[in-house]
C-alpha cells in the first residue's frame, strides 16, 4: 500500500510480532522496515545507554560535533540503526560494521551466510529515521518544517519544471510544505541510488499525490521499479521513503516509531 501524509496509522505489520530470535531473521527482500525517533521523548538519563550501543569509532565521531543537538541526533540515529538491524536479524547490536561506497554512501557489511542487507539513515533537528531491507536499493529522508529556506530560489535552480511551478504557485505556509514534499521524495530517491546530490534533481520529477516518478531521459531508470511512501512522523516533520523493487505488489513496508524501551533494553544487556 502506498502511504501518504494522511491516513497512515501504524498497522499490525511484521515488526509487531517482536524481535527476531538469534539466527531467525524477520525481514527479507519483500519486506522493508522503517523506524523513526523523536529526541524529545529521550530522557537525559537515557543518552548514555543509547551511546553505549555505538561502536568506539561512532562514539568518537559523535564527540566531534560542535553543537549538542547534532551530537545527540547522531547518537539517536546510529543507535536506532543498530537496534533495527538486531531487531530484524537477531544478531548482537555492536556486531554490525559499515563501509563507505562510491559517492560516500555508507553501506552495511553483511555478515557471512547472510544476503546483502541495505540500510539508510536520515536525521534533522530533533528527529532521526532509519530504513532497512534486503538486497534492494532503499533511501529515507526526514526534514524539519520549521526551517528557513529560499523555497522559490532552490526550486528554480534544482527542481524539474512541473515541480517549480507547484512551489511558485503555493502561498504562505503552504509553500515550505509543498517544497519539502518534493525535497524529501527527491532526497530519498537519490540516497537510494547512492548518488546523493551528485545526481541532478531536475533530471526527474514527482507527482507527490500519486507517489510516482518520471525521468527526463526515459532510459535513465524505470519508474515501474520504484515504490515511494510519504509520512508525517510529527507535526513539525515530513518523511519520505524510496525502495527499488522489481515486483512492488509483493513489497510490504512496516513504518512505526522506534521502540525506545527495546533500544534501552539492548543497552542493559
């Protein structure tokens, strides 16, 4: 089912049955899992526990952030990523390792005898999200609705013509909302293909209501292979998901708030 901003209640999806037992994965190539976590629900005493889920290299990187808000959202995002992997695949939370691929995209190093696992992280002020699937390209993007942005200028420089017209025609508070509808979908797609902003954003255009993509060059990619979803994980946030799948009717996406109690329980051992 293609979810939009409205009417996407948490379903009884595959994540609702509890974490995987050791060696018994609950996710495969026809499933995608998405968690999000808002920082305002994390108590001061919980941060040390979440940080303990990170490996030493990640903890060291978190200490290099100048602003506390950046350090904390980094810790939340990476603790949640490790927690989701362990929840779905049953391995120890600190066992997961990452490498950096072309264009700087982090890729999970899949353990021996496991299929290729694909994961993507996004965070903005006060919110983090992570998406996971098996084998297929996947990307997630979250944006804060209270940000300042030159929406008309950015759209004119970076968006496809149909998208620029939609942003230009919007009034008042609607303008940023519409701009970020396009932006989150575009970011999710370019993160999924691993190119980031090296991929020109005007080379493809979205219909944000139908959740369909169209390419300026018909040979660039196949729209039929892409599944998109949009969410509002809180009143101040927008989120979008992109998954490449050869048979979208078989794809089941389970999206929900991260179970903070589960993450803290991992820290308690």
